[in-house]
């Protein structure tokens, strides 16, 4: 007598195979999501830096005043990196006033790994120890500064980022003295 259909064991084998394939795909997708979050954070940094550079090159007014320069300031708030786009201008009494135009907070899983290109070790960012990238008007040429750091001999600043969950995933944002800003 011929039976049509599948036995219980055949169905269970197929379900186990599908579950194993699904588990492998899930693990790979989680790693992809982590790497993509880091890439997005690096691209956000590039966008913030390029916005300040473009505003500087165009001598865009800030707070209805002529700017002295545009800059991007990196600080840390708790465990998160905060990047501010700032315009410096002089008020009517010739006092330099910083005006924050935009602020971007990176995801909590994105950490500052290293800052290279200076004769110092920048360990932590804070309000008292920010990293700044300033852009000169019209040319958009960057200059770098940080507390107790000497960037005078450096032609490039590299800001290394890493993921707090998977520390083997790293990306860098580079800025050279010629004005190029890029993800490495």
C-alpha cells in the first residue's frame, strides 16, 4: 500500500535545517547592523565637518553677523560623543561670541577610539578638553586643536571610532590640511 505525504521525522529534519539556516542568517545580520551603525556615525561626522567647511568657504553669516571662522567641536556627554557646529563672530563690543548652529549626538554604542596626528594622547573628551576643527573663511582650510596637543607638525587628523559591543569593528574619519574630509 502506497502512502502519500511525509513522515514526522522528515518534517522534523526539515524544520531543524531551516532553524539552523535562520540562526546563521540572524548572527550575520546582527554583525551587519553593528557595522552599519558605525559607518553611519562616521558619515555623520563627515557631514558635520563638511557643513562647517562649506559654511566657512561661503562666509555664511551666523546670527546676522559676519563670522570670524566656523568650527566643529567634539566633546563627550556621559558616554556619548557630541559634535557641535559653531560659528565664531564679534558682537557690537568686539567680543568673540561662539554661536552653536547645530549639534549631533552619536549613538551610545559608538566610542572614540583614538585621535592621531598630534604630539599627545587624547584620552577623553570633555567640555574642558574638547577637540576642535576650525575652518578659515573663504579657503576652508582646517586647523586642529585640543587641550595639551600640538598639531603644528601634523598634516592630517584622524579620529578613530569603534563599537562598544564589537570592539574589533573600527572606522576612522580623516581630515587633512588641504581640506579633504573622508572615511577610512
